[in-house]
């Protein structure tokens, strides 16, 4: 069981390698020190929920009813492209960027709403958590699948909180507007690529 748990933790942590929509948003909140805990918690709980759904076989349902994923796919394409445009605008206008986040005026509700949208409107979240992790978990059978799922959820919590609070170490670097330009430019590219991959797939 310990081996299964560790395998789940490793799988959950491994998703940090692909800096996707969730990770990029949490990273930016962490650098700005803006609602880090609540945003990280929402993303981690959403991951745990989706992993659990995968274990329960929702992934099979999604595979058998591709129209569900299609609806999410095209809604996500529109949302992610809009977010990419906003990131690009921030990169072009660095005077609006502050590392401390003190003058942003972004509310907790707005941050959580954006985090939720980046989570549930991103088709890759369903592919990575529901289908991928869910299918791996079910390979462990019986109680083992839930042990793996628990490990994967622990990995997700570690990933999001580590990314959010670890990003604070980068705050001195992001006191420079150029650093924000680079980050937001990269976020715009990442969001665009994520949005276009299901659109052309």
C-alpha cells in the first residue's frame, strides 16, 4: 500500500512539469502574494475531486460521450484565448504590473472565479486527472485505487501550495517591469498553445 501511495504522490507531483493554465495562474498569484492560500486550495480540491471522479469511472463516461468533452473543449478554447489576450495586454503595459500586488484591486472572489474557470474549462485537466490518473488508479484495483488516488491528491496539494508559496522567492526579481513582461508573455503563449491544441486536435 505504501508503494501505491508513493506512486500516486509521484503522479500528482509530476503534473507540475507541464506549466498549464492552473499552474501559471497559481504561480502568478504567488509572485504577487495575492490570495495564494485560497487559490491553491481551490485548485488542489478541484484536482482531488476530478481524480476521485476518474476512479469512480467518470473517465469512461466521458470517453463514451465525447460530446461532453467537446462542449468543455470549445468553451475552454474561448476562455483560454481571452485569458491569453489579457496576459498579452499586461505584458505590453508593464506600468500596470506590481510585484507586491498591493494596488491590483483584485478581489478574492475574482481570483477564485478565475481559478475555477481555468480548472474546469481546461480540457487538459480532464485528460490529465480524470482520464490519465483515474485510469492509472484503477489499475491498482480494489482498495489500492483509492490509496493511489489519495496519493495523487496529496501530490496535487503539495504541487499547488509549493508553487504558490515558493513563488514568493521570485518576488525581488519581479520588482522589475521587464520580468513581468516576460512572465506574462510566456503565460500568453502557454494559454494560446493550450487553447489551440484541442481546437486543432
